[in-house]
């Protein structure tokens, strides 16, 4: 009888536990099984690791997991909420999977490790369209109540934070936005809470900050938005309305600022989001209705539909994706507004939009959390 000699590769394979060569899911080819497992919400990953060694290998390495998702073209939207505990002031990030409506957390920012004291207020968070990373700048030092010039980036694929080069000027409560892949910041409060009129820009690929033209008016920012390639900055209304808020508009093509149109700045009474190329605002004063700005007439129109659901309590933060607007309030309750644009504009020239709301409850252990900022990324 002829003796068959096994190669070292075969010997290594046979010496491994049999479980290593079992299929990911019984009865399915591994490529199909992997496609299924990559859709499992993050909140179930810890449970998935207990099923078998192969599932443990997949769900136990987040870098590998998200790299596989990226390779297979997954682009599910996730809502990243920066919030703080109103009892102890501790800041943290919570993430809502907008496909499964399930919550999970991400690692703490480097500035908050080792119990360093920073306030959740005053940061500016942005994201670059098409990129799978979150950018955070500035902030407030909790112990001395001073502005910070920090820069941090969270990479979804590696599930970790990366420290960036610091801004030229420490800022808190400032404006920020992304235009043409570059991050622009302006205004805010500086040392001794003096308002700033300076601005700066950074290309995330280079990581170097450069100054831009001064705003022409020193002001802290209540809200900001990018519309038609320009950065719109408003200081917002504040009770008891002793003065009309100021607003500035920056054009990166000319590196110049100009005053905001009167109707736009006077009607900007809440938190904004840009959808369909237009500026929408969830008002904090007109029974929390959704409004849209008509640039042709310099007026605001109320969007048809119900006001913001009563479960969403102020302060709230706003962002949007595709035809949906997401309003996150206290206790991390999220109102999802489905916005529809009717065929054409109405006969009287008004912008014809309608909104329908749905409420997603916050995590069960987040009853004391208040949102400060929100961004949407693909993951």
C-alpha cells in the first residue's frame, strides 16, 4: 500500500481545532454568511463573539469588521451624538444606527481620557462628505473655563481617535463648516470670553491651519451652515430679545465676509440643516415648527405638517441625510422627520414641503444626557 505524504500545510490544517474550519453559518457559503453577519447591529457584537471562534474573530476585531464592511460597499448612515450628563457634566459619544435604530458607544476622546476635565459645551464637530471620519475642534477647559485649540479625528474603520494639529487660536462657541473638503472655523469666544473676529481653514489631508479674512464683526456663534459653497454664521436670538442678532457670510472663493440678508438672520430662530440645497431650521420659538428659507424673497416659510413631537425637549441638535431630518433632544430621544417636496412650488410662489415625524427612544441608561452636537457618517 502506497503511503501518502501530507504537506506541512495539510498537517497545520489538521492540527487546528475542527471549529476553525466550520462554516460561519451552517448551510451557507462563507461569502454569503459574511454578508449577513456584517449587517448585525453593533449592540449585538458582544453576544456574537460567544457563538464560535470564527464569530469571535470577526466581531472581536472592530478594525477588521469595519474594513470588511467598507470592502463590501456598506454605507449605512450612523448618527453620532456628542452629549453630557447633566448630573456630573461628563461628556460622551453615543451612536444611533439609522438602519436598525440601535444604539452603541465609541471610545472616549483623547482629551477626556484619564479623567481630564473638559466641558461638553463649546466644541465644534464637523464631518467631510464621503469620508468615514468625525472631526472635533476647540472646546472649553472645565476647571479654568478657558477656550481650547484641540483637534481630534475619529476614524470609523479603526474605531479610534487620532490627535490633529491644534488650531491657530483657542476657541469656544465658534462657527465651523466644510466647504470643498476643507474645514473652516470662525469667531467664537477667546480668552477672558472676549468675542473673536478671526477665522482659519484646514485641509484634513495636510493637517495645517491657515488664517482667513477676519469676519468684520466679533461674535460668538449660535449656529452655522454651509449653503451654496458659503459659510453662514449667526449669533442667534437670545431672550429677552433686546437686539436683533447679527449674521455673517463667508465666501472662500473671494476670501471675503459680508453681512447676512436681513430676513435670513431675523428668522434664523433655531437649529439648522441643509437639505435639497435649502436651509431648514427647527425653530425654538414658533411652537418648534420646521421652517425653510426662500432666498429669492428673503423670507421663511413654515413647512407643512405637525410641529416637533413633544417627546423632544430642548436643548436639541439637528442634522439630516437624504430626505430625512434628525432632531435629538434631552435623554437622546430622536425625532426623524421625513421631508417630501411636492411637485414644483405652489402657485403663490411658496416653497412646498411637508414633514412627517417618527420618534426613536433613547438608550435606557441615558435618561440624564443632554445633546451638544450631532453628525451623520456612513459606516
